[in-house]
């Protein structure tokens, strides 16, 4: 069974088309959503997380239409973990207290098992030793991890994470990658991020959104392959390059445009491919074999 | 499925949520401040106001508990309600509905109720220890059920304060909403009954959320017991609290089922009926006590 099926899904805010006729399906594994601000990533994730309804199209989650009945949406939510982009926290609660509160809402009714699960979730995000600290006293990164912990409760079949790595230091990001890679073997993990390296390190599949439409949907390696032959290391910045910058070695990393004189072809990164995908030559990039 | 009909495992879940909310209220600094003030003021009253005849105007003292504990509880409960809603996008995508969260929040009324009950017990015990003037409206001059009904208005008002706070937190989102509600509550309580107290229609004052049944000492040393049925009024207060809960649950559109609408109507009807009973039964007219010599002014 496909975990997430979106067909012809659209969402409009006033005159802004946040999503336009999006067709996507997701199964087990970790998929990264990339796109500039306003691309529709958060709208897409909120629809999948049953937080908002699509204006058009069909949404099926775990084989159910979440807006058909209260029973259907409840059944989906029992298998859902969701980290919103901006999550507020009750200032009077400790990390443990907040996660326990969400655990109760997620129907962890047995007190002993609930406490055990809350501790497990806090350990998974490296906050076990901060469990009794009030959330208002935690740092921004720690609060983000509290949000992650509530999403991880019960190893959900659907895990929807909107910019989960924001505010995390490199070690914490590495820990999160480890946790999500394990979860990805048995769950459908959908995450949005601006960090292409997180997608490169973690996701087998990447979807690039821009202007509410899908610009790319495929394997990470396939997206990187679209940039082969369009990235160079040169002594001069590229005149018509999409973007170029001076690296630590003193040479310029040139993405797109025509290669400067004496340029050496460079191994493209996912970020290079992503930038090319969103640049003015995007259509040409997509037409490449 | 109605969002109020819990699944098989829901009762345990609801109990767990209720325990969490009650615990949060019990630790809330605004509530704790109100409790502290209530007991300190009661203690000071016993120490500073008591005269040779005993504790004066005993039946007006439940007002102290209702004022300090009940009103601060409105603010505390509203803050509790709003505080979890800052995480609404995460909690709203969990299986538990807003209606269930609201119902659990009603359990935040348990600590104020217990505090109000403790206040009432302290009042009764303190008065028994210190003593009262024989003319005082109290056990002996009034039927016990009337005394208990007036004394127990304090814990019920404290409970209602929490429920009103939940209602406020659900519907009013602007900053300082709970403070505005507290002020409005005081104004309505005063303006809704003060003009009626000395009239022949004083029993109709009982529509307000805190009806006075005792005037305190009059200048001639008497005390006035105001008309109405305090036991029915206690029921009316409870019905007002229930209305606050269903009003808060009404905020969740998914909860507005036919059965729930019927429940709202039934609670409203009960409140009206209890109001009418409170106004038309019990003491028909205001009654003055015999004068207490030590309290005659001048």
C-alpha cells in the first residue's frame, strides 16, 4: 500500500497558488523536499499532516481519505508524527511534561508504557538529561529537539518534518540523520529543508518544488547528475555563471553558464544541481538526458 | 463517531489528560498566589476583626475565598488553556480532538475546588474555635442546610472560576483577555445585584454569578439575610460552570453534534430552572437578625 497519494492537489491562499495540481506518491523511505521560500513545501507537508485540507485534488494517507470522516482522520493521526515549521511550546511545561502531554493525546494511556516511550523519544533526540527542565529555559536548538521528540513518539508510519534540522548543531544533525535513517526502513519520512547536505546524506529521493509545482522528482543521484558538466573550478569567476564564489583554495567554484578559460570540470554537489534546477536554465537542465 | 464519545481506551486517556491539567493548575503561580492571599486574608480577619462577641458577619466570609481564589483561577485557567494551544499544530494533528483537550482542561478546576473547600473548612473550624455572637446568622439561627449551602458557594465559585477561565482561553485570544473577563465579572456581579438588595424583589438578584446572601453588619447592629434559596443557588452556580464547559467545547466545530447540542440545551434549561427555583423558594423576604450590642455603630 502506498503511504501517501496526492493527485491533482491544489491549495490557494487568497490569490496565491501555494500548490498547483501536484501529483506525488510516497512509500517507505526518506524523501527530502527542497525548494525556495514560498515554493509550497510547508503547505504540502501541512496537507499530508492533516493540519489543513487541500482545496482541490485527492489526498489519500495510509489508504484513507482523511477528510471523509472523523474516524478516518483519527486513524491516520494515530500513525502520524508531525513537526511543524513553527511550533510554540507551553512555557510552564518541562520537556518531559510536554512530550507526555502529546503522548496522552496520541493515546498512550498506560502510564508506565507512556513514561517509557517519552523517555525513549527524548533519548532519541539527545534530551534525556534535560527532561525535567522547563521548555522556556531550553535553547532554540533544544526546543526544536523537543518538537522532534513529540513527532517521533510511537515510531509513526508517517513522519512529516518541516525543517527538522533548523537550530541543530552538526553533531545533533548527525544524530538526527541516524535516527531518521533507521525510521526510514519501516516508515514513510517526508522532510523539508533548506540544507541540501541533509538531503544528500539522508534521502534516497528528492522532490524539488518551486511556485507550487513539482520541478523534479527522483533519486538524489539523478538530480546531481543533471549538473554534471555544468560545474567548474576556475581561476576567474564565471561571467555568465548562475552563481560562483571563491573557495578556500583560492579557486572559484562556478555553477552554470559557460566555463571560464582554464576551468576544470568539478564534481557537482546536490546544492549545485538544486541551484541549476531553480535557475533560468532549469528547463534546459531537465531536458538533458 | 462523536468527538465526545471516547474510544474503548479513551477513558484512561482522558483521565491521564485530566491529571496532567489538574497538576498544571495546582502548580500555577497565579493560582497559588490567589490561594495564599485567600488564606492570609481569612487569617487576618480572624485575628484583627474578631471582637468580644466572636467572628463578625461569618456568612459573608465565603466571598473572600471566592474573590481571591476564584478570580485568580480565572486568569490561571485561561493561561493554561492558551499555553498548550501555542503548540496547536502539533497537538491538533494527534488523535485527541480539541473537545477532548477542553474536557480535560475542565479538570483544572479540581485544585481550586479543593482549595475553596479547604478555605470553607478553615472558616467553619475557625468560627467554631473562636465563637460567634448568638444573634449571628449561623448554625442555630439558620437551618444547617442554608448555612452549608452559603459556605459551599466558595468552593463552587472557585471551580467556576477555572471553568470560566477555560471558556475565556478558548474564545478570547487577545492579550489580557482573562483580566478583562475578571473585571467584567466583578462589574456584572455588583451592578447586577446591588440595586436589588434592599428592595422587595431582592430574590431576583440571584442571576448573578456570585449572589450575596448576607449584608454584613448593619449600623443598628443587625445583619440582613437576603431572600432566596441558597441550595438552589448552589445548583445554579454549578449549572453556570457546566455552561462554561460546554461553551468552551463548542469552540471545536467537530464537537457540535446533535447530541452535544441537546446537552447544551439541557444544561441551559437546568440553569434557568435552578435560577427560578433559587429566586422563588427558600427565604421569601430579607430577614434582619436581632441586634448584636457590640456592633451597634457609634
